[in-house]
C-alpha cells in the first residue's frame, strides 16, 4: 500500500478488539471502519475512543509517542509481524531493543501486548509510512519545541 497512515484517524476502542479508521462524526458518536475486515460501525459517546496519535509510552526520561515506538519496532523486526506475544521475557527483550529506556514501573507487559497487536494490524492493513503530524502554529512560529517545552505540557 502506498497510502500514508494517519494515526490521528486510527482509533482504538476500549473493550473492542482491533483498530478502526475514523470516517465521520455521527449524531451520537463516530462512524468507523475496521482496519481488518472493512466493516463499518458506529461507536457511541459512552465508548472510550482513543486515537493512536494520542498514545505514548513512558520512558525513564519522559514519554515516547506511539508513532516512534511503532517505527522503532518496525526497524527492530525488519517489518515482520510478531507471531507470538505469549512470552513476557521475549516481549520485554523486544521492547528493550526498540525503546531501551522504557519505564518498567509504568509500562507493563499488558501494554506491550496491546502495542504488538496494533503493530501487527498496521503491518497487515495499513502502512508504517506515517503522515507527519500537523502542528497548529501561529504564522512565523518555526522553532521546534525543546524537550523542556515538552516536559511542561
């Protein structure tokens, strides 16, 4: 696939398996399409919906965006899917290669399994060629945020 993946439009819904692409606003929620089988559904306002762009992984020095984690996993795994996520030691070893400074006190094996599920779905049904995030900048504001700015958000 040559299409870029926009993580602001790829969502995870609490209690639902898999990832969805946001299509449109509905009167009482969001119209989405399953990445895997393309089925469409509406999730109501009571569903906990999170875009993948809003997710990050705790590190010892702050946070790393899910986009960066997925990119690093792709590099470590050479783009291959993860076939087994049942061994916690293997998962930890994989994430130590991809995100060496992840915070083991706040980033658990259950989180790793979920990220691997997402990684596999993106590998199968989307692309690791991610859209650049659009920053809402005032005209003339060209300075990149410093790590200090990031910590104060």
